[in-house]
C-alpha cells in the first residue's frame, strides 16, 4: 500500500460509513466526510479508532463547488495525500417526471453527479503524479434499469457510470483505476421508505447490507484490483440479472 489516505464522502451513515470502516480495516487512514450529521461522522471515526485505525471527520457539503478544494486540503493536512476517493454522498428527490421541478432536478444532479466529478477532478492530478490511485463511485442499479419516480436520480447515477468509464480510460496508463459499484436495494436510511414492492424484484428476496457493498468498495480500492478499471460492480441480489 502506498502512503496516503482514503476520502469517503457522505460517510456518517449507511454505505459511506461501512466503506470508511472497511477501508480503515484494510489499513487506510480515512477522512470521513459529512454534510450535517456530525454525530454520525464522529461515530464512524470512533468505530474505526476502536478497531485500531485512524480517521478524521471533515465537514463539507459536496454540492458546493468550493467544497472539493477545501475537503482535500483538510484531508491532506491531517492524513496525507488522498490516494483513494469514494464518491458516495448522494440524495433523492423522487417524483414522477411531470412533477419534478428545476430545484428537485438540480439538487440531485449537483449532489450525485457534479460533486463526484469535481472531487474526482481534484483527486486525479496528485494520483497520476504518484502513479497510484483508486476512485470508486457509488452509482445504483437505477442507473441501469427503469424505476418510475426517479428520473433525476436515475440520470445522476447513469451519468456517474458513464463518467466512470470515460475517466478510467483517460488515466489508466498512470496506474489510476476508476470504477463504480451499483447497489440495488440496500438496507439504509435512504431506502427505508421504498416499501415492499421493490423487494419483490430482488431474486435473493432480501435487501443487501451496507457492509456487503463496502466489501466491494474495499476490493476495488485494493492492490488486487489494479487491473480492474472502468468496471461497474453490481451488488443487487440478482435484480438486474
């Protein structure tokens, strides 16, 4: 492992918190980003430290264009160069397409897609200079299959997949990999209102856990995944099989 740290956005709970813990378990110092849930971020840090790892909670709203530079500066100062970036922060503003207003569209695109691009852009130059880097984008199966009521969310997650593949091709020769995970129905606060109908579409007949997604993030950030880039690892219990 190259000396540096991992930065996980939206890491105060759910998939982000589980990914932060998994990367810390793999030996990475972790910058735990959060927007408003300071208690959750501190709990993630405490869990990492209790297991002998090192972590720092860093506040920042990734939807703010100024956040990327500030977030990286704080992580670099406290933990070292960011060599693993997990773009996990996300939001939903569901509605049928005729009812999605510009505010609901822009908020989802800004948080889920534009922020991930800005953070990736900020991460790449130091990674390429180090000739080592891992970017893992948390997309969704909704970026691959229709889910009525989520046109804005689907567009952001499909865009994230396309961005992943394009950036991966641009930086592969510098030993920087860019991949995505595409979770299906995962038991988190963000999905608790989706009801039982979606569960019927899952052949495994259960929701996944944040830890199951985090295990895939950990793999894609590992040295063992050095020849995996531009890929989308679907974690959905067979939903898109």
